[in-house]
């Protein structure tokens, strides 16, 4: 949008003014004419087709009928007051009903006149009718906008509607805006890209998206605008990555030394999988280039990410640097510390734990050891980013479950050395490929897509509420074998809005079925003091209790190999990624493990799809793809905290092919013209100068 008129404040558009401008800014973040033109329709009503009344049925999304209004009558009183019309064509008649604007409609509707009637057919008492239809006088000689076209539908709000800015009101503003700017609109993408990808011009796409005359034009406009949006996101991300590589030199790890080799040859408790070997090799190559590494490692729970991270930290230590690992919770930090300490033994290198609970005396000793270089590896929580935590020579940083940290928190670790340390961020939440290309497009991504040999797949089953006695019996059988059971609830206390079995009521039920002294139960939820929570966790870890009743606080950070059963109450209320994370709490030992998904007897279509997916597959990446389709990118665990771009028209769940095409195109451009100095790329340079490349997660997110 090179034309200056697109940056004109919205209040100066004909038909807006100060009051409407104010509500447009607050409700839709529309500040300029350009913002308005990028407020695209979210669906279209096909007004090119007419139905006969005999074809009308209540399952239709909408129906357009050409007929005559034969009668109009006001019936009922007060709240029951309504306007009822009879509408007829040559195949029959139907009742039209209005509950609002009755006086105005009585004056404006003409009995006996021909109308185009459009609305959603509904059924009441066996009769099909249309409530609040749109009525347009039919004139055979002329075709008006909104009649015989693909009619756009724009998102609006109740506040906007009070200012007559419903979908039709917004469409009128779009028409006024295009009349002003259309002639001055300039192309935003180089001509060779339009030709190569067979894209409609920008001005024509903008006209067709708001006022489509036929379906083919509309589809071409949508594809053009989606491609452009995804292309420029990738251009910014990959340009950012290119600049970071040039700007930030990194520590060079050119030695594979004694500590790494000793661990690999003597201390590894099991052989690395091929996927683990591949990722270790990628890290070794990255850290030997002289540029700072920014790599995301993703893999399912139990895939061995922590061992890979430890080997990378040993590589740093062999080259004379310190390393640290930051986890989002004390429980997870303690778990990492215990696991890594047992793998390292007492003599390979020094390792300490720093959390909010670390006593002051121990904290001072850790600070001293860090600064004099005698401490090799520090594991901790947010405590690591405090200003008083100073390293002698930090060279490698691992961030676990990175989506739980804000960008600024991660950046504080990044600044702990004059030369930024290499960054390895890990997540056990599998990220769909499309989301990874957008959220982490400026990072290198490694995937550990193999589980260690000997792991038995977790058996997942779905039971309805009326099958609960069977579940209790199964729990008793597993406990009798010496196993332990998790029971997870979505809420702590009863919610008036959600009909859920909440933790407190569930606990009472379990205490009746599993009474003392035969059975002992631990309780953990997010509202408990940290000390109480840790105490209850430890009782379960030590095997002093057989059942752990919890909320989703145990989603990350509990490792109890003896726990073989995960029961998730009201599982239909959880997102797929969360269900998958919870399931990963079991299956950590040699015994067969089970995940039981409990639900109410009535399931929504989405709820059924989620549970069917969980039962069918344990592939985290397949689950993440389904979750993206069901919930959209903004809702998937942690993505909003990571600064995901709010897109105007593209959809990461459905536009994978366009995204892949756009990213490949950007990569090819940088391969042939790394500095974008060729004249044919002047438009791309202009775009980056105006809107890039500062994406909020630019360095390590």
C-alpha cells in the first residue's frame, strides 16, 4: 500500500467521523483506511443462487428466494410481540418472523411487492420459517450490490452495531475506501514472483476480496493475499536469522574432549537413538562455526532430550566454558538436577541447583563458585536470571519448556556474557510444522522423533461416566501389583459454568472407594503452598501413597517410573497437547502403562475427535496437527506467550501448502541475492525498511 491515502486516519473517511472512528479503533483496531481494507470478510454468502420454497429445509446455512410478500401482521404483546409475514413463490409459501424493529419494518415493507428474501430456515412446531430475513426489493432492470453476488460477511460487535456498523455497514465503508485509494494502489511484490506463483495483482486482489463477482476471482484473491502475508512473515524471519548470524559471533567449541568422551563411552545408561545422535551432531556442527547457535529441540516426553542437552553442556565444558539449564518450575529443576547428577556421578564435573528455595548460605557459595569458574553446570529456575547471578564464562544455555518463559526473561540469560552463549531451547510439546515455520522460523529446528528401545507403548482407552466402576476395579488390580495411579482433574473447586467433576468432590469419592489404611492418597494442586506441594509429591515419588489426585500442575515435572495408570477426568475439556503431556507422565518404567480418558456421556463433535485421536495414536506430531486444526494457533499451549503473529487472512491449520511454497520462495531469493541488492528485489527492500525485521522473538524465542 504505497499510496499515502491508505495511512489517512479512519475518521476522515466519508461516513465515519469521530464517534464511529473511536469505536472502530477500540473494537477492531482500525486506525487508518489501510487497516480497514485489511479487515477482510471471514465468510461469504453465495447470493448468485436462488432456491424455490419447496427446496427449503432447516439444515441449510442460508437460502435466497425470489417471491412476493403477500401478508404482514403484528401479533402478540410485550415480550411476545412480533411481526409475521407470508412470503410466496410459484412452489409454495413460508412464514417470515421479526422480533425487533417492528414499527420501522411495518412502514418500509410493502405487501404485494416482489422481494429477494435471504435468511436461515428454522423449524418450529413442524413448520419451517425464516427469522429476521434480509429483504431487498426486486427490480428486474437493475442488479444492486448484495444482490446476485458473493456477499461478504465481516466480523462486527454489539458496540459497532449500535453505530450501524454491522457487516453491511462495514461493507459500505470498504466501498468508500476503495473509491478513494484504488487508483493509487501499487503492487507490493516483485513481478517475477507474481508470474512464478501465478498470483493476482495486489489492487485486483483487494477489490475481489471485498467485492467478488464470481467464485474463481474470490479464490484467486484469497490465495494471493494469503501468499503475500505468509511470504513477508518468512522474509522477515529469515532476514532476521541472516542478520543475527552475521552480527553475533559465538564461542567456538572445536574440542570434543575428555568429559564428553568419558560420558559417551562409560556413563551413558543406554545407547543413543539415531535421532539423538543426529541432534548431537547438529549441535556440534553449530557450535564450531564461530556464530552463535540458536536451536530448538522438540521431541515427545521420554525421547531423550535431556541427555542430548547434557552432552552439549559437556562439549561446552571441554572447551573451557560454563553451562546452565533453566526450567519453569522448582519441581522440574529438581528433577533435572537429580537426573543429571546421577548420570554424571561425583567426579565428571561440578553441578549445582539454584531455585527460590535455595538457602542463603548455599546461594552465596553457588554465586562464588560461578564467578571463580569452579562450578561447571548450574541448574535452576527463574533464579538464574537475577542480576546477582554472574558467570565467569557462560558458553551454553539450555532452556526447558521454553514456551513458559517470556522473551525478556530468556534474553537476560543471553546477556550473561560479552559474547552471547549458544542457546538450546527444548520443548516436549510437539509443534506442528506450519507453526514451527512461523513461530520459530528464524531458529534451527531439531526433532527427536524416536523413543528409546524397550519402551512399551502406553495403552489409551476412553470410558464414559457410567463405566466408572470398571475403572475403580482396574485401579485396585494395578495397585495390588504394586503400581501407582494418577487421577487428574481440570478444576480445584466446582464451577457454576462448567459441569465438571471437580477435584474436591472426586477426592471424597476416591476416599470412599479406596479407604485408609489399605490405601493412601496424595493431593496436589496449584493453589497449595510450594512446601506442601513438594511434600505430597515426595510421598508419591517414594511410594508412600498409591494414588496421586491432582490438577494439571503435574503436566510437567513429575517422574515416577512406578506409576502405570493415568486417569484424566472430564478429558473432553482438555486440549489435545495437554492430554498428550499428561499421558507422558506414565510409561516411564518397564511395566505396561495405561491412560484412561474419562468423559461425560454427551460429547461435542470436537470433544469426540480429540478423544478418538488420543486413543488412535501416540505420535505427538500427529496429535499436534489435529490440535492445530481444532483450536487454531493462538490457543495451542504457550504460543501466545511466544509472540505468534496475528494473521489477517492466512490460517496455519489449513494453509500449510501456501506457507511451504512461500518459505521455499524466500529461501531461494536469499540464495541467489543474499543482500537483496538486485533491482528486481527493490520492493522487498522497501518492505523490510518499513516493517522488518524486528520480530519480537528475534534472538532466542
